[in-house]
C-alpha cells in the first residue's frame, strides 16, 4: 500500500513538472508550423507603427506618437530668390542609404523633421527643413536646416558624411537637372553667409568673391544677380556683362532677357549681341518659348513670330 502511494505521488509529480513543458512545446511546434507574421501585407502604417521596406526586406520600423506620423516632405525655402527646382507639395523624402529616414510625428503646423536610424531604431537628429528637390540631388546629397536655422549639406551614401558644415544662412541649387541621372546637379552650390552670397562646391572651395547682391541663377561661367529690383549678369570675376535689366534667365545656350526698355529678346553670350527681334512686353509671361527640331520658337501675343537656330 505504501509503495502504491509513493508511485502515485511520483506520477503526479512528473505530471506537474512535465505536462506544462509538453503543452508549451506542442504550442511552439504548432506556432512554428503556422508562425504569426507581423504586418503580413507590408502596409506602411500598421497598428501604430511605420514599416520601412526595400522590396520584401524589412529595413526597420518606427513607433508613432501621433496620428500625423508619416514620411517628412522635402521643402524649398521661398524667402530667397534663387531659381530652384519647384517641388509639388507633400513630396515625401525617400529612405536614404537603405538606413536613414526623415519622419514627421507632430501635430504642429511646421513639425520638426526627425532623422531616424533604422538600424539603431532611434532618432539621431532633428531638422527644420530638408531639401532634395523631389527628384534627388547628385551624389545623394541633402540640404538640411538645423534647429539653429543654419544650413549644411550631408550625404547618406555610406553612413553620414557632412560636406558643407552647418554655418550658412541659406544653401540652394539652381534648377539644373543632370540628364544622365535625372537628379539636380550638385557641382556648385549658392550659399548665403553674413549677408553675402557666394558659389562653392561641397569641399567649401569658392568660385567667386563674396557678392552683396542676391544670386538668382548661375551656370559654369555667369551669374544672374538681383540689384534693387533690377537684374544684372556678371562673370565669376564679378565683371558686369548686363546691368539694370528687368529680366535675365538662361535658356538653352542663350539668354532670354527683358532690357531696361521693356523689350524682350534672345541674347547670345558668345557673340555678346541680340540674336532675335525685340518684342515690347509687360512681363516675361507675354512670351512663350519652345524648342522644336533644334530651333527655338518665339511666340508673342499668341502668335509664333520667329525661330532661332540652336548652335
């Protein structure tokens, strides 16, 4: 009788110890056969989190704090006159280097932009504005405005590399898209510091002396400046080529201008002369230019007036 009690006790003890283990192992086996998939349809927003994918690969996720949680948008500072590439509103910034993402997660009117590291799962910096012009900038550069309202240029191609330090009041690129990469060309940046403008490259090398007048546009040889509501064209040595014009803009290999007498015409910089007829205008909106078969068609007051060969 005593041996039976001992045996029964041993059986009960074994059941108490091993039955939960057996049940747990069985459940885990079933789960392994039918695993629970987080965010099974790869939604961007799912159960209070943002999920970032490269194809089917999950790069990382971010836990939202507000319902406004989203990719941040690229912005273009409108307070400065530089002819930058226009960007549609709410153009979302992409994942940079398959690791970094710009996020907004605030109900403020101008929410701060969070730089979130998907590999570390944490925010590593905060900015006021980020520019990549929607199509991106060559060499994966980003123009950033920090919390002190200073601008710099950063690349995320291999980690984080600061090319232009955060010491400028403004940085921008003229609307010049590289036809091979279809991104904004990044050879020369226009910068504003201490109320003077300059053209620099990403290594900080300067192409011009400090300029007191605001840079409107530029190419590899000439700069369009604004001077008391008028425009002037100068070379990189600050020698004036055209002065007190109402409008100056690069158009293909020529300039489109409105002179001090409100006359529009095309100007050949190589020949330093007018190459089209002159048209009296109120603004540049009175003129339409189109390129067809390597010729520039000039339309004035709704009527095509002449064509100029592109040389």
